[in-house]
C-alpha cells in the first residue's frame, strides 16, 4: 500500500470519527500532519535499519556501506514521492 493511500485512508477515518464535518483547510492541515508523521517514521526506520546493517556486517563494513547507500536512495525516492503529494 502506498503512503499516499495510507494518508488518504487515515484522513477519511478521522473525518468519519469527528462529529462535525471538517473544512477543506482542516483536511489540508490533517493531511500535512499525517504526511509529516509518515516522513518522520520512514526516516527513523531507515536510520535503525542502516545502523543494524552496520552492526550485523561488522567486518564486512563495505557491504554494510553499500546496503546503507541503497537504503538512503530508497528513502530519498520515498520522500520525493511524499513531497509531490502536497
């Protein structure tokens, strides 16, 4: 499931759970909050995965470095996709 879909589903659940209908401004604010939270979660997960790869590979630091670079490229692509949603 894409992050865009996750964001839309979360916003829809929020709209259904509140008693009053949300204005377009409120929907935009909620969408930005969710997008920012997803970006933060991706960044934290990426850092943890990169750190784990370095620890696991130990003496094979070159391999860990290559894995970290691949993860970093994927993270930049994901953030680029998220930014284009705005």
